[in-house]
C-alpha cells in the first residue's frame, strides 16, 4: 500500500505541468521581449477538452485531483525529475485530472478487468493504446487521443488499487522516457501494444 501511494505521488509529479513563468519587465532602453504564453491563454486559443474519468463502482476514492497550471500545478514549477526540468518534459499540458480508487482484495475487484474498463471508455472517445505492460499483477497502460487535439491518459493498476490520469496536452516523449524509467524501473521493458 505504501509503495502504491508513492507511485501515485510520483505520477502526480510526473503529470503536473509547470506553472506559467512571470514575464520580467524589460530594463529601460532595452527591447521588450514577448511575454510567455500562459496556460490560461493556451486554453483560450484552443478547443477545451473534457477530461472525463468514469467512476469505478463499489470502490473507495483515495485521491482526486483537478488542477490547472494557475493553481495546484504551480507548486511544482521548479521541480526536476531525473535531472530533467518538468517545464521541458510536459510540453503544452495545462490541465490535469487524476483519480485513484481502491478495493479490499483482488477477488472483490469492482469489475472483471479494471484497466480494460477504462481503456474501453477512452476508446469510445477515439483513444488508441500506445503502451501496455503487465507484470506480477500490475498493469500500466498509456493511451493517446488525437481530437480535438493530441492529449493522453495513463492507467496504473495494482491488485487492489488503480490510478487514472488525463491531461489536456501531450508531453515531450524524448524527455519523458528517462523520467518514466526512473520513477517506474523497467516500465519500458517488455512493453507492447503501441498503436493497438
């Protein structure tokens, strides 16, 4: 249980985008630089995405996050994971939704296959699977949505717990890989199902 809560905390840190940097006023007689695009401005300039996560029946909610880069996400703007700044790894992500559920025993699982339950729901929105790994009762699934713009979902299932996260943008995968391998050792080893 303690290890899973550590994974949930790590996943929150992995997925939350950095808050907007405040533009510094230009010194006198210096050309002013354009202010960085804020998360709020990004959301105004592109279609909104409903980050729906279906409720899991007959289970207990252990964590719920609905955060934008103007609020909770701003708390981690200066963090580095595996030596990589989150500002670089998380691309244009400005909104995160995360839910975590638990149940008593593997035999009392609320549905026959929790990961498939969520994957089926996301596929109805047009998602496709990028990555799947199953090892010793634990499963990790990553899915990509292409409409209304590219964004993704992550499902981490343990024998008696599951965490589901959705974001409104897409990370820089080149920089995300080392972070994933550091937080979840071996996550890429034996992974299958890309594009299924």
